C-alpha cells in the first residue's frame, strides 16, 4: 500500500523525488523510492524511470541493503545499452560512478563467488575503456578487493595509488582513508595518521567522511600517545555515524574504543542507542564489522565480572551481557567463516581474532563530562559512592543491628543510613520473623523507625508531601508500639514538612494569599504546635527533647529564610540558645553543633556576615576539638558560602575544598558533598577556572542522581551543558545531553517536560554551534511546535520561535522563517522578550537580504519594521537592552540590509542615523567597536559602491584620528585597511 499520495504526472514525480532526497537514509526513504519507481514505470518516458532507479539504488546503498543495489543497477545498465541518448552527461557520469557501488555491494555478500567479483571488475574495466574513461577507479576497486580477500596488496596498491585521478575516482577524502588504511594494515600508525590528517582536520569530507576515517584513527591515536585528540574525535565521529545502518561498522569501532579505554559503561550506553543496528543492517560485511566491535565491548564487561548487566540486543527478548555475547559470537564467527570460505583465505577470522585479543590501551580515559562506571549502570547500584574511611561492620544479628541503627540515629551518625538500609531489606523479606526481644521492641516500632528514615530522606530531597505522609504514618505506629516520645518527634517532623508543602499559589507577591507570608504563617503555627506538644509530652529522654528543641528552632529559622524579616531574627536566636543550653547541660555534642550552626546561618540571613563568619570559625574550632567530625564538611561549606558573599572567592575556595576533602571520609549524602561541589563550581567560575567548575557541576549532578534527587541532578547537568557550550566545548555538550536524553525515565516522560525541553534547547544550540544546521533546525522546529502549547509561559515560546526563525533563514527557508517569526511576535505580545525578538528579526532580515539581494528586500524591510515596533514598545516600557541599543542596532541593520540589496543611498542614510544615535565614543566607552563598525560600513557604501571616495576617506580618517586619540587602537584596524584600499583604487 503506498505510503504517500501517488504522483499523477512527471512534474509531481520529480517533486516527490526531491522531497524524498531530503529524507534521511533509512526504511522510509527506501520504501518511498520503491513506490516512485513503480509510478515511473507507468509513464511512457524513460527519463523518469532512470531518475527514480538512481534514487532507489542510492537508498539501497546508504540504507545498508547491498543485495538489492546490483539488481537496480542492472536495470539502469540495460536502459543505457538500449537508449544511450537518454543519458545526458550528468546521468552518464552517475551511471559509471555506480559501477563502484556495485563492486562494494558484491564484496559485502559472502554468497557471491569470488570469480563473480573478479568478473564484475573486468566488466567495469571493459566498459570504462569502451567509453574512453581513465582506469584509476577500476584499479581502486581492484586494490580494495585484494585488501578484502587478504592477498598481497603491494602491487594492487601501487597500480592504484600511482595513477592519475579522474573525475570518476573516489573523492579525495575516501581515497585518503584507503591510503591510510594501507599503512595501518602494514603496522605503521604514524604514517597512517599523517595520511589521514587532511580528513581528521576537516579539510576533506564527503557523505561517509570524516566519520569513517575518525573511527579507524581512534586506536592509532591512542597507540601513539594522542589520547586527547582521540577523545575529541570519538565525540565528533560517533555523532556522525550513530544509528546509521550504512555506518554500523563505524559504530562498532567506537564501541571497541570505549571498551579499550575504561569506558565500558559508556559503551553499553552507546550500544543501547544503536539497538536498531542489530535488525536494520542487511550487509553481511557491515554486520561482521559491527558485531565484532560489539563483542569486544561485551567481552570486556564480562572480564570485569559484570556479565549479568542488561544489554541492548536483538529484538524479541531481554539480553544480559553474557547472553548477548554468546549470540553475537556465534553470528560473527559464522559470518567470518563464510567470507573466508568464499575468498579462500583466513583473513576475516584472523582480523576478528586480532580485535578480540587486543588488550585495553588505557586504564581510563575521561571521554565525556558524565563519566560512569559499570557499578553506576547496574540495576542495584549503590546509593552513594563508597566512603573512603573504613565503615563499621554492620552487625550480623538482627537485634544488634536494630540497636546499632537506633544508637547511630540518636547521635546523628552517618552510619545509621547503612544500618537502616540493611534493616529495610531484611524486614521486607517474605521469611522475616521479628525477634522476641524487649530491647528491640515490637515490630510496629521497627516499622516506624524505617518510615522515619525514609521520611527524612524525602525531606532532604524537598519532597515535603511525601515526607509529611510518612512521618504521620510513623507517628501512628509509634503510638501502637507504646513509644510516646518518638511519636511526638514524628508529629513534630510532620508539622514542619506540612508547613513546607508549597500551596498552589505560593509564588504570589508578599502579602497575598499563598505568598511568602502565607508560608511564614504556616511555619509560625507549626512552631506553636511543637511548643504545645513539647509541654504536653511527659517522659521525653534528653535526646528526644533536644531533637524537639531543634525542630522548633528549625521552624523559626525557615520562617526567617522565607520572609527575611528582621522582626523574626530574635525568636530564632532564642530557640537556638535554648537548644544550645539544653544540649550543653546534657553533653549532646551533635545538638550543640547544630545550635551553633543555626546561630551562624541566622546571622548570615539577617545580613551580619562578619559575625556569621566568626560564629562558623568558632564552630569549626569546636568540631575539630570535640566533634562530631561528620559536621565539619557542612560547616566548611557554610564558611565558604559566606566568604563568597563577602566577595572573597579565594578564601571561599579554601574552605570549600577543605570541606570536600573532609567529606571523603563519610557517605556523600550524609555530609552534603553535593552542595560542596555546586558551591565550588560557582567559586571556580568567580576565580576564572571554568573547566574546574565544569567538573564540580557534573560530580554534583551525578551524586544527586545516585541519591534519588533526579530533578536537581538534571538541573545541574543542564547548567553543566550550558557552561560547556559557553566554553566552546561543543562536542562535550552534545555528548552529555545525548546521554541524559537517552535515559529511560526521560524517554518515558518521567521527567518534567519543561526541564527536558531546556536540555533539548541547549542541545539544539550546541548542534548549531557545531555547524550541524540540519539537525539543529529540526530540533528547534520541534521545540517551537511543542512550546506553542505552553499557555503559562508564552515568553519562552517567543524566544524559541525567534531562534527557530533564524535557523530556518540560515537554511534558506525564508517562508517558514517568516511563519516562525510571526509565532514569536504573537507570543511576545503576551509576554515581551524585547531584546531576543529584536535580535532575531534583524538577523532573519539580514540573511534574506544577503541571500536574495533586491528580490528579498521587501520581506527583509518588513521584518525590520517588526523589529522597529518591538524597539518602540521596549522604549515605551522603559526597557534597557543588556547588549546593543535596540534603536542603534536597528538603524545599522537597515544600512546593511539596503546595502546587500543594492539600495546604497538608503543604506548610507540608515548608517548616518545609527552613528547619530550612537554619538561620538569616549575614552572609556564600550561602544567604540560598534561605532567603528558603523563608520566602516558607511565608508564602504560611500566609497566603494557609491564611488564617492573623497567623503568616504574624510569620514574614515576623522574616525581613525578620533579613536587613536582615545586609545581605541584595535578598533581602528578595519578602518585603516578600508582607507588604504580606497586610496589604492583611487
């Protein structure tokens, strides 16, 4: 059944052909090409059939279906023999070019006898000679066959490489790759890399290059000590071949590279991304290449004792690494044996064994910003990285374990978490039997303990509703267990968590229902209830009473943080001092520390930063002398943040780095290591160390991910991706975002859709920065369509649609660009984005005038008129642009657009207006560069295009004198150059 409406005439057929050629290679393009051939056969003319057959052969070739390509070519050859006059020079060139495609296709099929391969090359030579064509392409194919079979290639290489290239020779990039592979096979890595350099450096490229060369060059680069370049080329090269059936061999080599550089976890991630290749690659030779790379990876994972990990493989069943490796080995061994049987050699078996026997080339190579180990991708991955310090052994007997957990929890010791985790597993088991031990107490109390631990974790993740529900359930169980003190604590925690739950309209202005004052009122009520509960609950132990005092103080501290009101400061200090005095009286070191920490943070919130630093320093001294040691990292973190606010990033870095060093002795989640990494990232940015900041951001995100704070993790990763893009590390940015967007929960819609959209938006910008305009435009178009439905956030849609318009214009699709700009303007009317809209409208106008000249001028001027209305509205609203003035930028763009269209007088008038708006630059004026550019363009229009060199030179000389006197010598360079040109031409 046809997948598209059927063309009714040749014009519609050719239009359908063009549309199909814009599609990516794959099943959709191939099926459509087959349908178009069926349509072309109904027309009396041979030319439509020839063109559709050429498109179909291309679809088969780049869709990895080599069995079908020769059949189509046979039909084309018959048409050529029967009606050679129908083939113009271009069609004739395409026909003879594709003799090589057929040779490549036949080599990839082990069922084709070797004699038939040689016979086809003879046919190719005879046809070329008869047509008077040079034989360089024939000798290239003869060499490739010799290399495939495993014969001595010396003579075949010389016969090919020593001949003069012709129009039908493979492109320069492909031939460079073949020459490099010849040297690589001979064991000369250095010579191979020298041969590859033009392709690796991006000077030569084609449909398959540089992706093919990059994949082969990875291991030679490692062997010659160029690991950094290998890393960079892996990131760029993998993006060029992923999920592409015709480049499955290249994907296999990237998987092998991961396996040999300590990046097995990334290898499994890439394997999952390329799951389609198991079923979509029809070329046996490509299958062999791909499967061998897959097996290298799986073998390495098994060697590291992770054969039980899940792995993406053939459709229809669930695979483990071990099971998939067995399946892959059997298939790949069979393919190698079939090729060797056809060729009469052992070449493919030996090459395969060489790859499988290769030892890792590096223990570790950090390939991406998101470096993970196999433990991280295991289903039962630990919640946090193993602490560096020796952890006290978890008791074997259940009564001892319960008592240890309660004692550690009472002290606030980080080891409590491991004990509760072990108990949670034991209690959940079907065969669990609760011990009849008075010291342990009833099962209800233990279940309440476990719920309390779970609630505390939820509270730390800001999941306040979950925390409140769990604390409420725990309180009821404590009541059942006859533990009124613990029940009171659980209810106090419930009150605090409930007060923290955001109301639907909590974002309102202060004083309105649901604003900060409403939250403050809830916290005030929670505190009052805790005080009553404290007074009404008899028999509290000192530990319980201290914790209740701490919760009271926390409620008031949260109220102060919510409002920032000075009237709330005294109450916090009073509660903190009450806690400190009680804890000191009962020698409760943990609660003493918390009281001091509360005082320090209260001073900070109230604006008394020097006293806050003094308080933090005193606490650090006390902690070093009396403990608890696990409070040191958080206190160092507080001191670092205070120094950052005091504009002393060096001191902040020292404190935060010390905190991170001390945090290594404890479970990361228990001592705030995530926050330390985040604060260090900000500090490093202040100190001008962006690369170090990037490392801290990614480590912070990975810790959040391990601890279950997934939204926080993805937000931090989003910041890391943006920073890497700002630093020009485009491939790092794309690789990070590709990894995040491939996460199962993201693909399944389990993450906030706006956050996912932000990740995609950053990726689209990175693709644009990486000059992948097609992919970037497609993503922007999709995001613009999606954000159009964000009724609560029209401003974001305005910005996305505006950027989409620019990319569509860069692609030459000015009609669609105008539509996107219209969407942006409509959204902007609801929630203004003055600067973004103005910049985008001006850029689309510039691109249209530059590409279309006078023909595009009316549309370009219409866009500038829209930008003018945006500037007028911004002025009326009192908006000040962060960058260039919207009015001067608009006047300058009028000048440039008119100049592109040949309307030079109008251009000069607009540039004069821009200069008047800018005014003369001053000595400290950061607009000197903008002013100089306006002068330069005005001088070029006046002197070169209007052919009035005298006034143009006068303008330029005056500007040069002015700028030089002000010390803006760099800004004069372009003016001096233009003036010299005008004098030379005059």
